C-alpha cells in the first residue's frame, strides 16, 4: 500500500500527533492553533492551560501527545522542543434540519475538524564572538 501524495515524512528532529474528528468548526480551532504556532512547547502548554476557549483542552492534549512522542519514540530533548506546525483541516459535516414556521425547515451544519501538531527540536545556535 502506497502513501498518499500529500503525506510528508518527518525529519529526524520532528515528532507529531494527530487528532481526528474534533467537534468544533475549523475556523474556531484555527484561532486556538494560531496561539501556539512557533512557540516553545512548554510555553504553548502553559498558554493552552489558561485559554478560555473550550477547545483549548483538546489542543493541549494533542500537543502533550506530540511532546510525549518526541521524547519516547524519537528520543528528542523536551526542553528544546518548538511547535513547528499546527495544521487544522476540515473533516465531516453533519447535516441536521430544524423546524421553521409555516411547515418549512432550515439546515443546520455541525462541523468537525482535524488537528495535526508537529513539534521540532530547535538547534541551539552556538555563535562564538571573537574579538
């Protein structure tokens, strides 16, 4: 079985975690994912812990899973991890109908999302200044 065309292999300094079918719209999830992009992993976890959005709990769990994957599966240093990517994708849409006046109905769409978080080990830049 071959990999899909869009599948990307991870570098040796990266680890990922994916959560499928999260019951929130992609627009709302992308707002929370934008809070952690490019930040240090420990700072991102702290920020998600105190975020007021309901979905921040799920994003934090996914981030902690990515950190655990980096530590256990890839033997990366947890203190040097950075949120390299936080991708939000569209999943299924449940369609429901609500009764309206005069025997009519209107459509209600319940959106689901996918979330992929990639953490990478940041290389320490050792610059030696010579005088």
